[in-house]
C-alpha cells in the first residue's frame, strides 16, 4: 500500500520561508515522478512542482525562482523549499506520486502566508 505523509506546513509572514517534506512508503516502482500540488480556498488544485526519478524538474511559473523541489531516493522523501513566500501561496499543499497513469496523494499540509 502506497502512503504519502506531508509535514512542515504552518503560518509565516510574507517574505518568509518554509520547507515541506513528504515521506513515501509502500511504492513498488522506483521510477515514479514526485510532485507538489496546492489548492487554495475556492480554487482548483494546481501543480506547484514535479521532479522525475532522474532529477528533471517542472515548476509553475508563479513559483519559479522561489521554490525548489528535491528528492532523496535513498530516504524515500521529497521536499519543497519555499522562499520569499507571498500571501497568494496560501493553500493546502499535497504530495503526489505518479506511477504510470496512477496518482497517489497525501492528506495535505496547510501553508498560510500573512501580509
């Protein structure tokens, strides 16, 4: 059974930083793409960043230059370093593992950025 558990969310002032972490267990495929998505109140869930097992990354334009995604395959974790946070970054952040056409999701962690 694949399980993803997020941590590291919280309340921070604009311009501050947070580091989110996702611990993955039970995945049978080492070649999975990992990612972070977020959903703000009244909005659709959107892609924040993804990283393939080889290290190829994709970032939403809104977070380029501020967020960094990284994975540690030995530790089975994926992190999202978020710098220069803005109020519009406020959302529930979800960890994602994509194996072929199948997506697994964590329960989410709240990030709130005050102005």
